[in-house]
């Protein structure tokens, strides 16, 4: 899954996004590029669950 998170502007934001995803699936693989605001996730959790959790935590993603 790939997402773009427009309001992810720093390393702290990236850590928060990673933590949110890892709370859903501790075995998820998360790759973040803050410069391009892109997040790549490999997980057994559904895309809609990840989108809902990120949105709830203040980082609404857009499908990339």
C-alpha cells in the first residue's frame, strides 16, 4: 500500500505515523520519505483500517 500524507512534515510526524501503523500490526513494514510525504506499508491489516487509524491520529492519507 502506498499513501501520501500532506501534513507529515518532520521526523516526529514520521515516527507518529509509523507508531500508528505498528499499533495495528506490529509486524508491518513501514517505509517513509518525509521529503516526498510518501508512506509505503506492507501489512496484513486492510488499507481501510490503516486509513481510518491514520485519519483518527491527525494524519489523513491520500492513496498514492
